[in-house]
C-alpha cells in the first residue's frame, strides 16, 4: 500500500502488486566467472476509491519488464575481485498511452562496476557504482539518467555480531505528465547480535530519497526485534517498525508504527 501520487480526494491508499521471476547461468573460464541473467517483472497498480463515489483508474500504469544482463568477475581465487555488468530492460505498458496521452513504453540500460569481497572472515559481499538510463517512446518525456551506489555487504566485527549494509538505486514508474520516472536512492544498516546460541537481537535503520514535485521526499525507518531459533528448521520473531515520511508537498508528512510477529520455517 502507498499514498504516493494518490489524489487529494482519495479515501484509501493505492495497492500495487509486484511479481518477479528470473534465471541465471554462471560459467567459470578459469580467468574469470561470467553470469548471464534473464528475468521477467510484472507490476500492477490497483484503482483508488475517491470521495463522492468516484474511482481513479490506474490500469494505464500496469507494465511488464523483461530484462537481460551480462556480468564478468575477474581474478578468481582472490579475496577482492573486480566485476563489470551491463543490462537491458525495456518496459511495455498494457495501454498504448497513459492518462496524459503519453506513450510510456521505454528502453532501460544499466552499467555497473565494482568489487566482490569473498573468503574473508570480517567482510563479504559486493559494492559498486552504477548508472541507470531510461529512454521513452514519447519524445515529450526526457530520458532519465541516474547515477548511484549499489552495495550488499556483511561486516562481522565479532563472533557474536554482524552488520548488514545495503544500497540500491531505481527508476520507479510515475503518472506525472512532466516526468518519465521517479529516481529513488535507498540504503539500510542492520545490526544482529547473538544474545544466546538460539536468540538473536536485531536493530536497523533505513532511508530513502526520491524525486518529487517541488523538491524531494525523505523517508526514514527504524526496526528492532528478536528471533528465537527453536531448532535448525523452526524459529519465531517479534519486531517493531517505525517509518517517518518528510514529503516535499505541504501537509503530506506522516508516520507509521507497526508491531510484527512471524513464524519462520527453513528446509
């Protein structure tokens, strides 16, 4: 659920559904490892009920996105290895034109370069710089170019503690008549500490910055919880989540608080 880009007369949030499936093939040449990845992404936006019995039709935002990427990682056997990746991801909307009469089908390109850290007792994962480009069928929409940082790192300062760090970049769909996409930079840090052999405490911070009409939207999040492992295949968790939105639009700030409980099965 989201209240982003929802009309002022809306009486509910907008729901969106995302399904992704992918397949990757790795090949080790001795001098390096190459990965060919294909995926299919489908996103559907539900209609929104408005005051007075009206409805906002969001079917013009529904799209499918096939993608393919090729990645090369060099110097196998080293703890720190450079990699480069290039990708292509077109988007095809269910409707030829959107509510503004614009043709939003587009071609997306990505280029990433960075380092993989492996076989290290303290650090593991990868970090890199990336740039995303999206060019639209309708020339009334300017091409989007977004540089950013990608990271998925784990730091283990002690035998009992670990820190997970992540950074992402995306070009999200928008219904704005003047913009092709919304650039979103996101990051998170989560600390996990083993209180006992079968009891972990977690705490984390998240944040994102996204383009918005008249400025930027800033979102901050806080999470804290416990996970109790009853056996290697079964555990339960309880957590608190808080989210605060500082929006560019006047009066659009909000905060949200959740208490979560989950049962986790592993096989």
